[in-house]
């Protein structure tokens, strides 16, 4: 009887110490700073009728086709185009960065999103690159600079400004 009671006390203590990922605050943001650059190293297409594409594991995916547990970034144009939009090689400068701890991610799940506002060097056109974890598999936290580069790596190189 004593062993059974001890086991219950240990189990209760262990469970009391557990929190779900949703209850834990997001980790501090990892700094992508204004004046950092994303250099497009390979042209890509935002398909006709879409306003965004997703990057994950150095690959390009149509919106919503990402893997469920890996960091990803979504590049948005702001409005869908009838004929699609080709993003050509060149530099995009970070104009501002916002860290949104309670953004709605895939499936309207609360996620921590690094919102990177970009300006294309040649045209001056504005874009937004939202980087996050698609599910709470790793806990509610912001992605790291390494995870951002890992997501966009086949198409863009990130250089963080000091």
C-alpha cells in the first residue's frame, strides 16, 4: 500500500510540473534587424490567383502544402495576381520586423510569427515574409535565424545587419 501511495504522489507531482506548449510563453525573438537583406538567388513564381508562396526545407511550396512540423516562411505580395508574379534574382532589404506572439498560423492555431517587411531593391515594391513553426510541436516560440535560412535557403540568402 505504501508503494502505491508513493507512486501516486510522484505521478501527481510530475503532472503538476507539466505545462502544455500553449501555456508556455514564446521564447525571446531572434533578431532579424532592419537593413538586413534577403538576396534572391533563384527566380521563382507566385502562381496565378495566389498572393503568397511558402518556403520550407529550402523548397518552394504552394500555400498550405508545407510539412506539419518544420519551420517555414510565407512570402506575401499583398494581393493575388491574375497572371502570377515572378520574383527575380536581386536584393530585398528588411525595412522593419515585428514579433507577433499571438498570430494565427495554419489551422488558426496561435503561433509566434516573425513578420519581416521587405522592400525589393530595383522596383521598391513591398513584400512581407512571415516565418513561424506550423504547429506547436516545438512549443510556442519564434523561429531562429538558422531556421529562417533553412526554410528559404534554396531561393534566398539572409544576411543579418549588425
